[in-house]
C-alpha cells in the first residue's frame, strides 16, 4: 500500500526467518512420525488444516512445519488421504456466501450485505478458475449457491 504524502510504498510485511536458521529446526525421523500422527489425529477429528497448523504451533512447539518435516501440511494430508476435495480457502468463501444468502433471504433490503455477497462470489469465481487451471478442481466444476449450501451442511 502506498504512503499518504509520498510516492513510495512501505516495506511492512510478514517475513519468515532466513533459510539458514530454518535448517537447524529439522527434526529427527522419530519426531516427524510423532507429528504426522498428531496431524492425522486432528484431521480425523474434522479440524481444518489452518487450525491444525495453529495447534501445532501453540501446543506442540512446531513453528514451521515445512522446515521441521521437510514437506508442507497439505502434502502430509494428501499422503494420508485426509485432504478435502475442495481447497480450504474456497470452502471458507463458500461458507461465507451461504451465510450471506440466508441473511438476504430474511432481510431483502440490506444493500450493504448484497454488495458483500457480490464481492465474496466474485472471489469464489476467480479462485475457482485458478484452481481449474492448476487442476486442483475438475474442469467442469461450477459454483452454485444451492449446491454450496448442501456441501456446507454435509461438511458440518
């Protein structure tokens, strides 16, 4: 984002530590197996990948999963066949759209929420086209609010 009274941009952003310090974090194979078991247990409980990462940081002291295990959390979940068919970020946007649709059914004159729904659905369309090109979603996948509502109910 640009600064107000100058033409320069700021440098404020989140940065990971340098790669040479992350190499020291690499865990032995016995600890990697233990962490994989923890990840598998959390995933079978129905906890989202983002929450699994948070729990690993706070409760188990694993700050950077990729640096500690040598692969990402999503790769571990795919290997154990516990990953969702629909990516987590797209599913979260669909949940938000379902909630907004229900709200607008009750409150038809809420213009502010209608614009929020349009923004959320445009994000869904952009993200779904990206995932189609990356072949994460099938090419014939299409967002439909009614099907999204059924999908969200089945996941909950």
